[in-house]
């Protein structure tokens, strides 16, 4: 009987961080995409796709320049299909407002967007942009994704909360995030004004030159997202987005991810530009649970002392975040609140951290430009929130994060019972 109880305990799952009785990263992810075989394209995608189109696994497609799916067309992509962003023309795929993408891969046969550069790196090509007609909080209820794109084809926003821009499932996006002269970088996946019938599950963005995932407005549900070694944010949520994020992973590197201001695991903002924001509309609200956000350095303390590591989470003024049962490991500090956010009961009720596991962080929750965080520590350290604090090495904290082929970022059993002292 004792042996049976021990065996049952060993197979149990932690409730904090990413969860699953099996490692759901197996089979469809790729943590060393630079070493994966490149394929030669035999089909070109260019210009506008104006009618329903299907991309098939038997072909390899290359995105040349900016490619737009328009005219309410549906772009369907078979499992296992490879789409290559052309590095020379910085290929980008844009699903315009009213159009759809149906990219439903399989766990053993994911859809892959990657680069054709001989030495693949972050920013080789543009990325994937999905524009919908759900609400945003800009004046007039519409925005435009102003990069080097056609402004007539990049409008997003509307009143259709329950709209669908399609499906992304078991999809990898590698080496996207081109830099635009005089502007910012593209993101691996940009979702702007998408409605809550859009399906976003099991998506991995690796080595993005911009943000991995950026949500501008809309009403979105997302789960099993993986951001790996992004240069900028892993998850950026802004412009009044109502976002529910579950069971997702962000892995940062002290040496690849930017340590500049504005580069975090999770950035929650009410707006991008205050003078363009309609404050009568809903502000950004994020409800997230079972996230794992970590720096995978083998010497986090030294990297923090060298100034290579910043905060993991940033919450700007007027934005709301409810984060539960999540892991933040190896940051300086774990959380930073905008300096415009006064530390009072009304604001702190909009920014919740419950049942968290804060590990190897140089400080936990601070207000920007203020080294005295005693009020915040007292608030979030209250036993009612059940937050746990630890200083445990990565190898002991996670199941097997340094496995080159099949890393496992779930918490090891017993680690959440670490010291709860701050």
C-alpha cells in the first residue's frame, strides 16, 4: 500500500506553472530550429490572395514580400505544410479583416513557418499578422497595423466580440520579426482585433526579432502558447484586449533576449498611445493562469549582477491583470508596476497575483523607479494570496529544462512547498 501511494504521488502533477500529465511540448515543438533541415520551395505566394485557397503538405511555399489574404477569403493550410518567409524580400503573411486562416496542424505533423536564410536568425522575415473586427479601445474603434504594409489592407477593430479569424493549432513560427526602418520590428504572431471564436492553441514562436505574441485589442482565448528566446516581449497585450491565457510558456535568455526596457515575458498595457485612446471603451484586461516564465541561464545570480536581466512582468497604468498558479523564475525583479500606478487598494484590486511561485528573483513586486516595495510585499505577501517564494536552482526546480531534444518545463514535485518566506 505504501509503495502504491508513493507511485501515485510521483505521477501527480504540480498545479503551478504549465500543467499536464504528459509533457505537451513533445512531438510538435522544436528548440533548435537552426539545426533543422531547410527545404526548397516549389510554390510562390505573392501579392493578394482573393479567393479560398488551400496550401498542401506535398508543396513547400515561399512568401515573397507582403502577402495579403483579402476579400473575405479563407486560407486553409494542411497539417505538415512548410511555409518559408523569404529573407531577401522579408516575406510577411497578413490575414486581413474579414478573411480567415485555417491552419490546423497535428501534434505529430505541425505546420511550420520558417526562414530561407542560409544562417537563420531572428528577424529574417516578417511574420504572421491576423486582423479581425472585435473591439479595440482606440478612437473610432478601429486601428491600422502601421508597418511597411498597405494601410488600406491593415485596418482592424469593430464591434463583433464573437467573430472568428480562423484557427491556429500546432503551428510553429521561427525567425520572424523583421526590423522596419523608422519603425518597430514585426512580431512572430500579431493578433489585432480578433474575436473570441478565433482558436489559438499549441503555437510556438521561436527566435522572434520583435515580440513573440502581440495582442492588440479584441477578445481572445489562447492556450499552450510557447515563446522561446524572443528578442522583445514574449506576450504583449494592449489596446483594450480582453485576453484569457492559459497553460503557456515563456523561455528567455540573458544573452539573446534584449535586456532593454520594454522587453519582458508579459507586458500588459491599456494603450500604445494615450492620445489615440478612447477611455470610455474597455481597458486591457488579462486573466492568465498556469504560465511558466523563466530565464534559462545556468548562473542567474551572475547575470542579474551583470545587468543582463530585467523584470519578467510589466503592468502599465489603467490595465488589469489577474495572474494565478504561475511560475516566475530568474528575473530582476519578478514584477514591475508602472510608476503612474498609485499603490492603493483600488489599483491593487485590479492587479492580482495568487498562488504564485516566485523563484530566483532579485526582488518580487516593485513600482517603477521606486526601490522601496514594502507596501507591495506586505500586500501580496498576505497569506490570503498563497504566494510562495524560493531560491532554487533551475535544475532542481524544473523537471528537465536542459534536455536538448525534449525539454520539460513543468515544476518538479515538491518544489511548490518551498519556503514561503520572502
